[in-house]
């Protein structure tokens, strides 16, 4: 246990770095400008693109697709519908244009096959509707185009080629829309600049109101922007070698702006108090980096460790999302430790010259006899009634977490997208003409390579019989045999949309029960494949590995907090309370998107499942970000404890001097995240809401209520650790004392 008055020296390499940057700000600016210009140039010249394609090696859906490719390449690959609709006449009236379009599509690069819908007999479904490829009234049809790879991996030339191929139909007045992966490729490029501008503007307002000075508001914004731009350039270069999701740049921007402003704010707050106390500007900048800068460094490492923990799920798609977010965290820390002190050196004592209100900074209540403010009175009230605050805080997060118990992971289908997207219009046309399940057909594959010829007929009868009366299916197509005679396949059209829970149940029933029982006792192997089946496998895989990710991230963060503060209960409390706050934010996301409580107001059409990777991303990001406030608060508690030995007074002191900056930082980060609710991407909306709510809950209910209340009740026990453990732990200090303390 650290003993009172065991205060380390504040001077170290961080302090020397901060003071040097403040005194040589011109050199620092030149280096940063060169880095920004150079990275932007490299990104423009060599940067890659982003797509939502991902690999799930070893899953049954991928193995089924591989079997199809091996035995009949034209039935393998990735299929996408090109949907045709004419409200005025049957499509048979433009059969020449349909044939011309199909012929042109077949000649495009990467296209394995394209089927003319007018030459394929339609299949009636259970409800009397046809399942395609031509509707009962003949006014809607779809051309199934099969590519040798997922279209999302192909460039815009593919979309332009398809556009040219369908020109005869559009000229004839036929509405043509693209569904599936082709529709995703044809979507407008994601543009979240408005969200970024709103978040940036909200940060300006909060900084001006919270700190009263224009220059003081500019410093965190400039530093954060420099960090984000640099991090995004690095991400672009990495995207040339690795596949990153389309949400990666948005996620990196959200993280970079949030942590960049927060970290700069922590340093600026300390610096302004030092300058108000008469300290030399350069010395003050160095002192701020030596004290609050240590907290920034430890916090940044915690966020990066949490994001790196995503790689433990074994899915590169998810791990790279963590890498994308971590890049701007790294550049944000670098900007805070170098660019911020340089900006402070440039501004000098003019930090409060351009005022919109009376400037405020940290206070030092243990040294000053000034009249106390609202946070002092609040800290005193909490110290007198810690149990009341603890119970109230637990009740709030407990109520918010209730919807979590009905969490359903899945894939957000095209039906939730804006009607401006071609894949959404294709989804609506397909649903109206062929039923919602037509947007997510399943392919049943039975590999009978090892089945003796004498048993083949029996296998065909067994599979056909099992599929004949399948609950949850609108229609089951006839069994097809591959050209080499070794593989059976059939198309199953679900009765519900791809994102519906009943469709997920159908996929799981087929792959886990119906097909295994059907081929039991034979040498055949069964699979369920197709885009919907891949998404179900993806969700199941993430669900099974989410507990592992949670355990790894919590343990790593626990060990880091333990190493920094040498208090066993402090580390346990930090981990437990962060899990509680994340559970509450999960509950809000489920209520809004899955239950539909406010989803339409956010531009989400209908209720949707929670995108399978969102909880994992939210956990890693929020757990890391929450440690920012945790470490910032605990650093001040420990600083006062080491100086005074008063456990209860130390908590009240730390709460009083950090409450305002934590509240302002949380409002800024919440504003940045919430601004992305206007994004057209539903997954980005989900992440934006989840992260905004998480930060708000963590910085208010958890950090200003639960943490100080629990620490007040624990008293000296906060810093207890067995002697053998204390001797083993490294000595990592987040802050040193300010002069005169």
C-alpha cells in the first residue's frame, strides 16, 4: 500500500519533453506540419479503399460455398439480384431489352453467370405468391448475377459496367435497382463530414462555456484535429494492404476527436491553474505534461490495450476495427504530449485574453480560503451520505440495463437503410413481389462425394423429404445435382426477412438439426450457405467469443490499474463499475433499435437486431474510454492521499477539482459521438448512440456518484494490497505533485 507523504518527484522525461516543446514550439509545428502533409500525400498516392467483406474460415457456411465452387464453379461465387420493375406493363413486353441486358452482364469481368428471368419458370410459394424470378403480375423480376468474388471487393468500374449493361432497360422506362453485395457497392460513398462538423461545433460551445476563453477552446480542438488527420492517413495506408470495414474511418474519427479533445483538455486545465498561480509558461507546460500528461499516457495505453483485445476473438474483420480506432488514439496521445505544450508555449500568458465569460481553471481547495463552489458542496454532501448516493446510482444503471437481457445479435438488413440507397429500393421491390424472404435465400448443400453410387438414390430421397415440409420456409426449390454428380443443392426461401429472428432460427435448425439428422449414417456432409447463412455464422461466432473478449479486456485493465495505483480494491472496483456502466449502455441500445423505442426518430425503418460486432466494439471502446476518467479521478485521489493521509478528504478533494473538467470532457465526447446519429449507416448510428450514452453514464452516474461513494465507504482499504503483491508490482506513477504541494 502506498503510504501518505510518499510523494515521487514530478520531474522526468515527460516534464522535460513538455517544457522543451513549449520553448521550441516553432520546431514542433514544423515537424507536425511536415508529418501531416507527408502522410496526406502518401495516403492520396498509395492509400487503399474500405469494404465490408470478411472471411470466416472454418465455418460451415464458408465450407459449403467452397464445396459448390469445387464441383460447379458457376453456382459458387457471390450472387446479387438486379431487380427490374415496370408499373405500367408486364416485363415480357421488353423481353428484347432484358435479353440484351443479360447478355451484356454475362460479358462483364468477374461475372460467372447471369440468368434471364423470363426464361426461368417461377415457383409458387405457400401464400400463393411466386418466389421468382418473375412476379405473378409479370411486372417485377430479378436477374441473378453471380460474381467470382464479393462485389464489395471490386471497384467502381464494376458498377459502371453494370450501369452500361442495364441501359437498354432504363431507356425503355424500366426501374432497375441493385440488391445484395452489388447494391452495397453501388451505395453513395460514406460522407460523415456533417457529423464531424456538428461534433466539432458542439465541442467548441462546451469548451467556451466551460472554460470561458476562445484561445483555451482552440488548443484542444487543434490538437485533436491534427491527431485525427494523421491517424486517418495511417489508416488509409494500412487499407492498401488489409481489408478494413467501411465504418473504420468513421470509427477512427469518432475515437480520435473524442480522446484527442479530452487529453488536451486534461493538460490545459492543469496548465491554466499553474499560470494563474504565477508559474512560468514553459515550466507550467512541462509541469502539466509531467503530471496530467502521465495520466494521459496511462489512459491512452489502457484504451489501446482494450482495443487490441478485440484480436482475441480470432476474426480479423473485428480486430481491424479495433486497430482503426487505436490508430487515432495513438496519434491523439502524441498530439497531447507534444503539440499541446507547443501551442501553450506559443500562446503564453494570453490563454485567457479573448474571453466569453470569467475564466475558470482548477482550484486547490486545500490551499485556498476562497468561497467554495457547487462541486465542493456536492462533494461534502456525498461524503456525509455515501450509502444514499451508492444505492441511487446502482438503481439508475440497473434500470437502464434491463433491456440487455433481451439482446439479439444479427445483421441489419437492407430494409433498414434509407430509400435513397439502391439496395433498399431493391429490397422493397423484392419484398412486395416475392415476399421478404426473397432478399435472403439460403442454399442447402449436401456433399455426397464419398457416398457409394448404390446409396445415392436413397440420399436424394432423404434430403428431399427433409426439406419438403420445412417450418419457417416460404418455398424450397427442387434438388439440383452438380455436373459431376457428387453434390446436391437446393434453394430455400425463408418466410421472413433476413434480419428476422425466425430466419435465424431457420438457418440454425437446418444446419444443426434437420440436415445432420438427414445425412446421419451416410458418408455425406451437409451445409447451409449464402449471404444470410454467413451472417448467422458470424453472429454465432461473435456471441461465443464475446465472454472471452470481456474477460481479457477486464483482466488487462485490472492489471494496469493495479500496477499504477497498487490498490487491490481500487482495481477491482474500477473493473466492476465499468462493466456496470457498459451494461446500462447496452440496455439503451437494445431499447432504441431492437425494441424500436425511438428508432424511427433516428431514421431507422422498423426494429432491427443489434449488429453482431457492435457489442464487442462498444465494450472495448467504452471500457478503454471510461478508464480515462477513472485514471484522471484516481490520480487526484491518490495524489491527495499521499500528501495528507486523509482517505475521505482525498476523495472529496479529487471530486471537487476534477468534476468540472470530467463533466466538460464527457459532454464533448458525448456530443462527438451523438453527432453521428445523423449518419445514413444504421451501424454507425448504433455505435454513435451506444458510445454517447456510455460516456454520459460513465462520466456522471459512475464517475461522479458510484466511484466516490464506494471509495468513501472503503476508506483506507482502497489502497490495500498484500505486501508480496505490492513488492512485485512495478512503480508506475500517473502524476507528480505540483510545486508547493
